[in-house]
């Protein structure tokens, strides 16, 4: 334990800074460091952590309630491709005009779309109602895809 004026004198003697690291402790804890070097090391550590982060994109797929079978298969292949690349997928079913009266059928067709995906996934956000349809967010599962398991 050292007096504040002695600590300041010691820091000035070594051309360093006196920095309070734990102000709530009894007595408060201070450190004698080179503040510029400390800030540089923090920014360098921050840059390194950002560089090593993996960004996952959310890809979007839009379908209609009365989509054709071939179009549906194409959209399923697209979703599987996105999931295999490690991206999350937002599947939206868009309803217009009179289609909004049949929201139960639209919800069921979205559930059928999800059930037809062969790649292993988990549901990040359950099916939710939006003003013009429904959407769901799925992400790749850590396990292998369903086709390999069967």
C-alpha cells in the first residue's frame, strides 16, 4: 500500500502514468503503466478478435402460397445450398389480396416447405405472422445432413 502522492511521484520518475484500475475497491487500486502502449495493445487485441469472427449471413427465400411444384423444388435446393454454406435462411411466404383470407393454408404450406428440406437444420425463430404473410428463420445444425443419416 502506497500513498497517492508517492505513487504519482514514482510514475513521473519513470515517465509513466498512474491509472486507477479498481476504483470501488477499499483502498482503490492503481497501476503504473504506459497509457499509450496500453491503449495500443487493447486496440490490437480488439482488431484480432474481429478478424477471427465468423459472420453468418441471413439469406432470404420468398415463396407464394400457390407455388408450382418445380418452383418449390428449386427453392428447396436453394435453401439447402445456403444451409450447406453455413448461412441462416429466412423463408417468407408472401400473401397478396384475397390470399390473406387463407392464412391457415399459407402457414401449412410454409410448414410443408420446411419439412421437405433434406439438410439438417434447427429453427432459430419459429413461424411468425407478419403483415403480409409468415416467415421463419432456420440455421444449419451442427449434425450432418438428414440425407447422410438415412
